[in-house]
């Protein structure tokens, strides 16, 4: 079907933003100061930061390798509430940007940290603490199976869950909390060193990645709303249970070891604001139990200690 240039949906508008803002090249970022700064860190501080970056690196690679079915699903929907072509146009920029983020971390690990072995910095964790980016491979398989099955309700619900888990949780909840934590680490290192910018190449890379992922999140929230417009049962049968599991298991834990004096309270506030944003886009009135995010969040946090309580 033709795309009306003068009738742009949110996805097309975000595609236009990506054309203007998403053309940065990781190879253009200067890592020389980062190499010098890295050498001044204690071994346990290097381990802390490398483990943090390894989680982002592995996550970016996982999302790069599993996004393709998201481009295939829209064209299989019957009477969609959005233009599938415009959505697919945006997702092409999304996929390109995820590959570029993987490129950035590959270069940073190779040139600054000195290895591509991300597993060396991460501990095995078998705890049942909710959703991980490794699970995107299962989501990819389920979404492809739903596309092939031809059952519209199954496809709608599977696609809605895939969008929620990828854009609504990984990018909007987990990554945004991670960014907030890293900002505190940067601030601590700059104050301690007296430098205007510590690890400036890393800071620049994260700034650009956050801008890219802001568009991904905005598209995901809009798409979650449009899918709910097609079948409102998606909200209570898909979105709400996943969000409740997140509130139960995946709220930001205490930062240990807390080498950089990270304050837990801003991380919790970031998590709450991100969730409120998504619920607002979908429509609070559509939820049975999560319409009031403030109350649901406070009930889930309960007596969780924060820096503000100390």
C-alpha cells in the first residue's frame, strides 16, 4: 500500500527523527582519554564498570540478533489500527541503531578494556528475578511461530508481549535505570579526579545511545497502545501480568558493591517514572490493577531500604 507523506503516524515521525539524529558513527568517538582514565582505576573499580558495560554489550547484541521478526509481524495483522509500512520503516532504523550500539561496545571493549570476553566480568546468576535479554531468543521464536500459525488473536497477543518485553521493559525500565546508575558513577569519578569529564568517550557513546533508544521507547509505547486498540484484552492478559512480575522481581536492587556511592532512590524514581509513562500511553483506565502506578509501585517497594532511609 502507498505511504502518504502528508499523513505521518508516530512511527513515521520517529523515522524522520532517526534520519536526522541517528547518523553518528562509533568510530568517530575519541577513546584516548578513556584509555588513560581506565588505567587509573583500581582493579575492583575496573571490574565493576566492565561488568556493568558487559551487560549492556550483551544486551545490545541480543536485541540486534532478535529484532527481525518485529518487522515481519505488522504485515500479517488483519485490519491493523496503524499503518504497517510506516511501522516497518521505523523498525529498519531501529535495527540499524541496535547494530551500531553493538559496534560501539565492541570497539570500546577492544580498545579500552582490552578484551571481548564479556563473560569474564559477569557472575552466573540462576535467580528467578524476571526477564533477561537472553529470553529475547525465545520471544523471537514465539513471534515467528505466531506469524506462521495465522491465528490473529495469537499473533496480536504474542506481538504485544514481544513489544512490551523489548521496548517496554528492556529499554524503558532496565536500560533507563542503568543509565541513571552510570550517571552517578560518572559524577563520582569526575568529582574524585577533579576532571571535567572522566571516561569522556564512554559518556559520549551512552549519550548517543540513550537518544536512539528514546525513539525506540516512544515507538514501542505508541505501538502498545495501537495493539490494545485492536484488542483491549491485551492490557489485562499481557501487559498487566508482565508489569506486575517486573514490580515483584525486577525493581532496582541495592547496588553491591557500592564503590561509587550510588544512591538507590533516584534509580527507583527512574523506574517509576518510566512505568508511569508507558501506562499513560496505553491508557490507565484499561488496567485492572495498575491504573495507579504510584500506589502499585509503593506497594511493591514496601520496606525496600534506600539511601534516603539511611
